[in-house]
C-alpha cells in the first residue's frame, strides 16, 4: 500500500523507499512497462516491527478504554461543560 503525501507523487515516493533500502524494484520480465515492487529483507524486518508497534498501540488503546462506553452517543465525546 502506498500512502500519498502532500507535494509528491507515487513515483517519487517509490523512488525514495527504493533508495532508502526497504523496497526493491524490478522490471516485469514479460512487459518492461510494468514494475514489480517487493520488500527487501530489511523491509520485511521493518514491516514486522511496525506490525508489533501497531498491535501494542491497539492493546494500549483497548486497556485505556476499558469500562468506557466507546459505542455510546457522540455526546460522550463533547468537551466538559457543554
């Protein structure tokens, strides 16, 4: 998945992550107009680390919300005193 950022395009973003090392780019053997992108060993390591952090984040959020009515009406989200 590519996450676009303001002021750039997907080609530049791909180039940046290829140069940084976590992604490799290959030309398709059957059609040179197509590129294949894949994770390098470093990219797989980074993806696994990101997944662990994401899991920790969700676990922490669940713990912080324990006992709260997180499915309640939006009024529960209003600032105090309103």
